[in-house]
């Protein structure tokens, strides 16, 4: 969807202007640069944190939350305008596991105490959450997780490890799945816990990703004690909480994917307009390059419209599960192809390893013109887009079950 | 196609699907010649009021929009009905609606709506490939007549049309946009030779030779030498209609494939147990969803400014060509040997989808048109 | 492999000249046209038959057979020259089931009587064999066939049906698999039979293929009596004969596929040089078209070299099974893509249904220029290339077993 | 790569594989800086005589052919060894062999063979993309010297090279084939600025600025203004070497994937039980076979006439780029999250394969070169 094709009322126009001037005022060059340098999911942490605090001060720390917890109380149209303007402005992507994943689950399954304790710290940008799902032996097959939580009076005693926890080095809390019992089905006997990262017995090992960045971690739990008051939902029934979260994650994903795709396509086009074809013309006019870009841009147009229909249908009350998952497969393929094309566009300058130049405050001078700094790490990091959140094979399995069984 | 259809549209959709399933379903209908089936379907469509959908009420039409046309075409595609809705109603009707002299409109549109008249467009030539401005056929003004000379190829529906819309050059060089004119030519005109044939997708078409055919100036459609914008507009509408037909065919093929893998047994299991086939079926549905989305987007863009409209329509054609070809090939492959025969409708859908590829311009032509309009 | 890059001895050059002048003399325009019009595997039957008789008269009716049965006794180099020259000359493809499939099996498994009776008639072009393998319920899963052959004294009594028998309408004999017993494994209890097509109780139903041509048939067997002397190999052990035949079929396939691919690529290039781009240039110079053609031509170069290596390795004694099957997947993909590109090249002229114009002696005038007559039926018919002889899925299953189990 | 290798070649292959497996295998070797690994490997290669493979016996070489180079590169690729064989031996050595003045050859080749000298080629510029004739760097003759001015980017191996081969224009317009000259420039030359860095594929490279660098006429390589044919020839040899390296990487990835799916368990089964993965592994092997076949074909074509050689080499690069990218992406995907980290060699092979894409011209550049030579 395109903000310029929306017909706005006077009131809506005023709202849009308010949002635009907010972004114009607060989105400083370092914050913009933080967004541009993002190669995996979140911007450099410090800038994401700053941005969350700015949002919070403006009353927009978590616009989609219920008003009672600090939500902005947008109408659906305002929400749409907010999202389209946000996509256009491109603030740094905030480490979202607390605000977008943990919070809705706490609202749905949490005790009053838990709500009062956790939610204000999330929206204010004081608490930062990691997501403890995958384990070394349980990736796509999440339910086979083994990290054990043994009941010991008012506490659980945790032993085991979690892996691929994005940005856990910046988190002070982690929501996680632990096995409290071995029952007939592996989805049973799992418990959802809210754990402090500074608990004794927790150790974090960095995992450097393929783009040379510290995105992932492995977390070791050795006799970590967690009060039972930090359990979310019923004992042994954490899978229900996890599924609720997953639904939420997918729904938010589609709108974001489509907007992100459009931005990405524009980015590739811009790079190609800055690069040359080697014979005196712009790379953008090279028939081979423009063919590949055009095919992807067309794909983006289709995905964008399909996403709108899914969103509209969801707004009308129908569950977006099947269509969203179907669309998701194509969106990720398109996005990965776009990042590959960006890397192709910069030719030889794809090669330099520039990890030290890619901080908001760079630790070394960059090689080449500014536009060659990010395509390579973005391409490499985004290979993870078809691994995190389920591989295309897993999604195809789910969809096939829906279509055929 | 996934959309917030109105109740009326949903009713029409249902009515068409029932009609096609009851009266024209395969293999029964293959016992009759295609032309007979087309005629029978045409009568039914006339009775349902579908032929009048896009026309003004004053002529008996119901002033429907692009989405209605898409909906009809999707149903025709799904039902594999060889009714020439595109040449007669979308293209022929479109030219009349946008540029027809009032007398002609009053004379021809009611006959079209009643199902008594067919129309056709003769614009492609042996050297023109997909470029509608590549016109070698000439039209020379002589008094109150034009004299048309040249050759056209593969004019769909010409064998049963009463009139042909013929492009001819009244000025400019071989591929200039300027200088292309559009004429309404009676099939009975002296000097008109029509070599008719059936097409592999069960329609009819003809190669046409114009040996100094005389056309009255009153049958010039639009302004002399300025027909390209009109032609592009109407062809864009035809493209969306053709894409909707292809999307309907894809829906039918996907349904056939789901049914087939659920029932066919090999190596002691139904085919639906094989992961490779399961994933292929998913990909076929992804392709269908994407094609449907772009077709609707293109239908909604038809009333927009020409450059925007053309950009989205070309995106649509380029993408639907690919998606449909993928689904068509996969469906044939999934069915095995029976898929490469004329005994199952799967092969016929496939042929329709493959010939759809080049109609009104192939995927590459439209990719370039899209790119030229994306700057 | 390219004949022009082979370094030939004087003797080899003389042999090549002999082959070339044979083709120049005997390959008349109708025979050439029969080859050009071939959309599925074999040329119009009458012309294939004529050609086989010409070959026979020249002593080349089955050059690869042992000399005792009428083979030409070529050296390996002569065989190579023969095949390369044949690919260049392009005679009509002869209905090969007798000469290339049945004959080697008869030589290997047949009785002296069978050899003496059948082989001379095959090489002379008097007998024409169909292949009775697939059944309505047994396609890819061939071993689940059900056509029954019940022992009755000196005869078998056949009941059931065979399907997809190419050119059975022209055959006077058929080799076939029939079930003589239900044993533990479905591959057991199958018997290989040599049957006369004029046996009472055989009925042939034509199946028109997607290109509008009569290529396939369904054959119904109702109480058909077959003398046991017409059994090839042991009772219940016909699967061994079938597997021998299959090996043979695959081996011959690779060299033919690679040569066919090169010819097909040249054909597409020629069509594209005759077609226009709509803006005054040749389609061959259109960047989109040339890109697609170039990618396929490069694929053909790779397949051609890989085929040579397989053939050389096979000549050196190693079984070509795995590599040939691997290569086969790519060859078929390439060939289908080339036929699709040919159809794309002719644009609107792909549409006319010209089945009546596609006989050597046409039954109606053709529409459009000569080069538009065949691309559409060839494209459609060749969809069968990934079905007959095993789908890519089946081949991938076989290869995966080799690689992983 | 499937070929009738000689016994000698088979022995060399085995020796290299053992060496790389024992001395430079992952993850042990990742505990040391890449440059250290490269140096250690270089010493071993010198000892094995591999650095002298392509050179004349009079300089201590063994006069091997293109297949020997391909074999070495395949082994380096399979072992993921960051040894700069291409810039120093294939390219630098190639220029010396084909066009080096005798005195230079006698001075430099023995040092190369001994492993005491590295070379590099600086030919790409910010605007040149893949066109070696696009040279803005200028060389002006002044007496017995040339004065070079301009900038070069991403000169592989320049950080450790003793001499750079630098392209510069001595005549003609910006992208003319005529007028490109090649110079041997000492890295100690005044006015030469070298900005060194590591590359994502574990080699080293540099951006270079020539601020009026003086080069003696004796260090002009080949004829003034006529270096393009020489450069194309040597680059074609480098391309085949790079393709062989990529083929080696593909072989290693395929082996890793077979091992991974046989051992990794998900949903209660080893991954090797899932048909979709089984088929992907097959397709990866098909890709490998095709890439290997074309690389050998290209290696055998290197001694052919320039047009034939260039056509096959370009076919090879265009195809191997695609096949390698397919295998690389599939291998990362198959390994899941661990595949997108620096902790497993799979990700490093993948990075090498992806940066191989554009080295010496991308797939599109070579597709067009192939097509231009296919008429």
C-alpha cells in the first residue's frame, strides 16, 4: 500500500503531518545511519534504545498496545498511516522481542503482578528481552527442546542451553521455553518462563554471524534458579503461550515484510543508478541488470497487493494464517533476491571486509563510496531470513498439510 | 482471486460456475466441435446479461467495472469455456465505448449484448511481434473512403466476426506511434480475404489479407493517425481480462492436482504422501495467489492515469505469464502421461495457458514496458 | 563432441566421406521433412520404415549389433564418426523399440530359435515392435503391473491392458511384461513375453497426444493366447530382462540426448534469426531473448562435455548409471526449455492448430512461414520427455538413494 | 572433476588434499589470522613444487598445463585455503611467461617458484565494472620513463605483492581496446599509495592510488597500447583457475551436506529421510557435475584460438557462477542457523563462492561475451 494513494480526510491529514514532523524532528542523522547499517533484524543496540525512549516520551512507545498499558489508541486508519509513515521515515529497528512478543503474551497469560511489573519497563525502553526458544538440538523442530526446569519448592532449577538468541548480549531479561516434564507428546510438558539475565548460573557465548557481526548468542544455564512467580501461564502448558506468540509474530510480519520489500527494491534501484555498466552507461540501464531488477520489482508489486488483501481480510476478522504463510514464502524469496542483486550491483566492491566501518561511529574509514558499505553484509546476514522463523521447507510442510490432509 | 467481492459479484460468480459446470464441462463438451460449444456458451452468457456488463445502460448494458470483467473472465478460464468474450466484448466493445461514433454504437452495441454480433481486432502483422505501433498495412484517403492494403495475422475471433477493427498506417514511418489509425471493416467488404483456422487453445482466428479494401470515413474509429493511445488502453483492458482467464485456469489446475495427488496411488501410497509433490502443490498455490493479486491490482488500475495503468498492467502480464506457465507445466507433469494427451482437461488448460503467454505481448515485452514506465 | 574438432586419420577421413555421401545420396527431401516434422520420438512411420530399409540395404541396418546378426563391425572411432555424422545429417528417427530394445534382450536372453526368427526381420525393417510396459494403474511404479498371463498348457492366457504404447498402431509385434504370479516382492512373478499384435483378442485404442498427434495407444488383451515359446527368459523372472533393457535404453540415451540438444539449440537460433523483434531488428539480437538462448546454449555446452566424459568412462569399462542419470535430468530440462523458447520465438504464430499440415504430404496448406509449423507441437509433445522413461522426481529418488542411503 | 587424469596428476591431487586436510583444516586454522595461514600454505606449496607448475624448466618450473592448474585450484578450493595462487602464479606468472622481458623473467620467476615473491594485478577502477578496456588511469611517456596517474580498486593480493601489474592508458578514448598498456610497478615506487584490507573471502586486496608514479620503459609488459589481447588471455586463464576453485568449494559443500543430512535429526528422523532435502542434494550434485564439466572443457580450450577460447571460457564462468551460487545457498540453508555463522566452514565456502561471482567479470558479462562470440 502506498500512502500517496490513500485518500485522507482533513483530520487524517493533520495526523499524518504530526507523525511526519515527529520523524523530521527526532530522527537524527546517527539514528538514520543506524537504520541504514542494519544488516540482520535490529539496529545497533544503543541507537535502538535511544529511539525507544524517544518514542516513549512522545506517547508512541507501543502504539498498538491497549491504551491501559500505554498504547496510543489509534483508529485503524491512524494505525495504517502511522505504519506507512514509519516505513517511509525508516527509524532504527528496535529490538522488539519485549514490546512485540513478550508483552502481548504477558497481557494475555500474565498475572496482574506480572503485568504491572514488566509492561511499564518494556514500553519505557528500560527492559530489553531476549527470546529463548531454539536449542542446539532443536531448531525447526522446536518442540523437541530439552532445557530442563525442575520444580524445587517455589523455584525452578534450570539446566541446559539456548542458542541463536539474537542480541541476548543486550538483554536484561529473557522469555524462554523449558521442559518441566516428559509427557506423551513432546509439545506437552513445556513451561514458559520469564527469567532475569543476571541470574547466577547464566553464561552468554557470542556467536559471530556470517556478516561478521555479533547478532547471535548461545546461553548456558547451570543450576539457574527462577521463582515460580516468573512462570507465564500454566505449568507444562507453555506451548500454548508459544503458539499464541507465534501467531502474533506472523501477523506483524506480513505488513512489515511487504513494506520492507518495497524499501529494499528502491534501495537496489538507487545503488544501480550510482553504479556504471563499464561501457559508459549506468548499470540501471544495462538490459541484464534491469531485467532482473524489473522481475523482482514486479514481484514486490504483487506481494504488496496480496499483503493488503491479507491485512484487510484480517481486519474483517478472518484468521490470516494460511494466506499469510503462503505470502511469506514469496516475500522472503524476493527479499533475498533483492539483497543478492544489490551485492551484484556493486561488483568488486562487494569484496572488502568492512565490519569495523559499519558502526554508527565507525572504527575505521570505509573503503569505496558510501553505497558499497552495506550490500555484502546485508546479503550474507539475510540468508538467515529463511532459517529464523521456520525454513521454507517447514512452511511448505505446514501449507501442504492445510491443502492436502 | 482474493478480494472483498460485493454480494452481487459473488452471486454472478456462482451463477457462472454452475452454468459452466452443468453445461460445458469436460469431457462431455469435447464431443462437440469447439465452435458449437462457443456458440452455445455465448447464448447462455447473453441470457445471463453478462455480454452487456461493461456497456452503458442506454444500450441495454449494466455499466459494470473492470472487476466485473475480471470476474467473468476468471470463471470462463476456470470452466475452460472457449467463449470469445475478449475480442467481442472487451476489445470490440471497448473501442465502441471509448471512440465509437454514436450511430455505430446505437447500431452495434445492442446486437453485441444480444449475442447476435461478434467482433475482432486485426492488428498483428508478420513482422510486428508485440509492438502495436509496428504497422505496415496502409490506409490511403480517397474522397470519403480509405483504401486499406496489407496483411494481418492471427486475428482472434475473426472467423465469426461481423466486423473487424483493423489498424492501418495513415502516416509516419513503419514503427512510429503517430500515424496509426483504426478502422471498422465489415467482413463482407470487397477485397478482404480471411483464412480461418482453429487455434491450439480452442478458439478461432484468421490470417487476413486486405487487397485495397474500401472503408467509409465514418468507420474511422478515433482520430486519424492518433489511434495508439486508444489501442493501448483497450489492449490493457484485454490484458487484464486475459490474465483473469489464466488465473481461472490456474485455479482449476490446482484443484485438479490436489484431487489427483489425493487419489492416485504409486509405490503403495497416495501421491499426496510424497514431500516433493506436496511442496510443488504449495508452490502452485503461491503462484496462483500472486497471479490473482496482480490481476486484481491491474484491474483496479485500469481507470488510473495511462502511465500508471500501463505500468501495473504490464507488471501483471509479465508476472501472470510466468506464474501460469509454472502452474501449467507442473500440473501436466504431476498427472503423468495422461497429462500430455487430449483426453484430460489438464492438457487443454495447459495449452490455453501456454498460448496466453504471447497474446497482447509476451512477458519480456511487458517487462520492458514496465521498466520504461518505472523511471 | 564436435566432428570438426576430432583429428581423423586418412582412413577415418575416408570412412567419414563414405558416410557423408551415403546420407547425401539417400536422404531425400521427404525423408528430411519427416525428420523435421517429428514432434515426439519417431518420424512419421512410413518414412521411418523406408529409411530402415535403405539402411539395411547399405549394410547399416543396425551398425551396433554384433556382426553375426548383421552389425557393421565398426571400430569405436568409426562408431563415433557414424553417430556424429548421423546427428549432422539428421535422418528420420526410426521406431526403435525392436532394433534398439527388443533385439539386445533377445540376443542376451533368447533361445536360438527366437534369435533366428526375430532378429533378421527387425534389421530388415520387416518387423516393427511396440513396448508393452505401462498400465493404467502402473506408470512410474512399473513393477505394480497387473496384466495377467495364466499358464495353460503350452500357452499363456493374457488378460488386462497396456497403455502409452508409442506407435503400437504400426507394430506387428509387442514385447511386454505380464504378471504370471503374485509373489512376495512385486518385482517377482513378472514374465517377459514376445507377442504378435495380430493375435485374436488384442484391441488397440488410439490416444491423441497434446500436440494432436496419434502417438500413444491403449491395448486391451482379452483371452489372448501366447505360446510359451514366445517367453523371453525364465518364467516369473521377466524383471531381470526389463532391467537389462532399461540399462541399455539409458546408455543409448545420453549420447543421443547431447547430440539432440545441440541440434535443438541450433534450431532455436535459426528460428530467432528469422523472427523480428517488432522494432525493426532480428529477435536473435533482442537482449531478453538472446539472454535466454545464451544461458541454454551454455548449458548445452556443459551437457555435451559431460556426456563425452560419461561415454569415455563407459568405453573404459565403468558403469555409466549414476552419472548418466544425473546428466539426464539436466539434459531434459534444457531440451524442454529450448522447445519452449522456440515457441516463444514465433509469437502469435504459435497459436494456429496445424495438425493437418504437419504430414510429409500435408492434408492442408500451412499457415505462416515454414519455420512456424513445428515449434508448438514440439513444445507440447516434449512435455512427455520428463514423463516417459521416469519423471525427474523418480530419477532424483534413485540418485538420492545412491548418494544418501 | 570427472576426467581421465594421469597417474601423476592423481598423485598430486592426493598430496594436496592430504596436506590441506592435515595442516589447514577448519576450525583449527581459523584460530590464526588468514594472512598467517596463507603464508604457511604458500611455503608448503613451494616445497611441493606446485608454485613452479606452469613455468619453463630453465627457471625451475615443470611446464605443466592448464589441467594441472585446474587441479591445484580445485584442491585449494576444496580445502578452503586462502593461498593467492591466482594473482601470483596464474596472472603474474602468466604475464611474465607470455610477455615478460627475459631479464625480468630470469629475475622474478625463480623467486616466484621459491615462494619468495608475490604479484598482483591492478586493473579494475571504480567506473570500469568488468570491462578491462575501461581504463582511466593514464601513462604518459617522459624520456625512458612512463608517468602513471590514476586509481585502482580491489587489487587482490596487492597488500603482500612485491610488484603490481598495472593497466594504464597510453592512447585512445576511455573504453577503447587500443591504447591500453600494462606496466610492472614496484610497490616501493614513489607516489604509490596502497590502502590494504582483508576481503570477506579471506584473501587480501587493496585500493591503489598512483600519484605520478614513474616506471622505467623496461617495465612495460608487451607492446605499448596493445596489451588487451595479453590481458584477455591471462584473465581467461585466471577465470578457469577461479572456476576450478569454485568447483572445489562446491565439492566440499556437497560432502558437508551429505554428512549433515545423514546425521542431523529433526522430527524424530535424520534429515536424509525428507524427500525435499534428498532431491535438493541431488540437484546440488547435478550442479557440481555441470560446473566441473565446463571448467574442464574451458581448461582444455585455453590453448585454442582466442575467439574459441574466450567463448568457452565465458560460457564456463557464466555457468559456474550460477551453479556455485545455487550450491552455496542450498548448503547454507540445509545447515540452518549454524550455516549463517562464522563458526562453520560452510559459511566461509559460501562467502568465497559469492565473491567469486564477480571476480574477472560476472555471469552477465560473460554471457554477453559468449553470445558475441557465438554468431
